[in-house]
C-alpha cells in the first residue's frame, strides 16, 4: 500500500478507535468506510475531538459522515449526504476534478480522473470549508452534474479532510485517492515535526 511505501509515514496496526482514549499518540487518524457504525463511547469521542482541536489531523471517507455520531459532523464540517435520483446506477462513472485553486494536498493528482461508484453522493457541508475536489456525473437526462467530493476544514489547531466517494473498493484503493490521503497526512503533520515520520492511526 502507498502509505507503507512512504518513507516518512508509519501506519500503526489497525486499532479500535471506539475504545481509543490516547489519540494524541498519533499525528493523523484515518477513518475509512465500515459496515455498521458501532456505539462510540463518550471517552473516545472526547479523545478524538481533543486530538484534532490540539493540532492533530483526521481523514474521513464516504459513510463516516453518514453513520458517525453528531460530534464527527462538527469536526469534519459536514453531514451525511443524499443519493441523487437522476443518476444511473449501479456502476456509475464519475469524474473527479479540482473544485477550486490548486492546493498542496492535490499535488500529483491530475486535473481529471475517473472512478466507478455505486452512486454519487451530494453531501452537506459548511460553506466555510476549503473546497478541494468535485465529482461530476452524467444524469439520466444527459446533463453534467457536479457535487463537492472533498474538502478540508480547520478545527481548533488541527485539520480534517473528508472525501465523499468510497463505496467501491476500487475507489478506496485507487492510487490517486491514496495519493490524496498521503498528501493530507504530510500536510497535516508538517506544522508539528516535518522531519519526523508521521504516525497514522486507523
């Protein structure tokens, strides 16, 4: 996996974030799609919120905003979205493209790349987030429709990144999606100790 190939990034073994009370040991927490969101104890939520507020990073993907408890909506600056009814699915082809000016997190990512997803996701988000990527699909009427697919948000002294596609395993392991996460980990860690390896928990 790309994360493991990066010299300055050291993923930790998969851990149970929902019993995590020492999130501060990591530079970045990575939350990927799961089946069924468990009950998250208040202590774990407090530890994760404190981790980001005090300067840590957190990355979330796809159903994290659909299934996570409300505090995660505040931290990421968004809410679970809806599935547009004008999209032909499953196996819908979407094109991911920059939503605004170039950003360090987009380094090495082309201006356009395709993904195959079950459906597009129109996600609710705070208008103050920093827009990164749009996802564009062709509706059943032949119209091109764009929705925000990725953004970053400042939360206290830390940062979060949310990427809304991710239902498909092909998307979760797509090299440009992994590159986006690698760039975010580097970017979120750079204010702390840029010469030291980043510690990733997830």
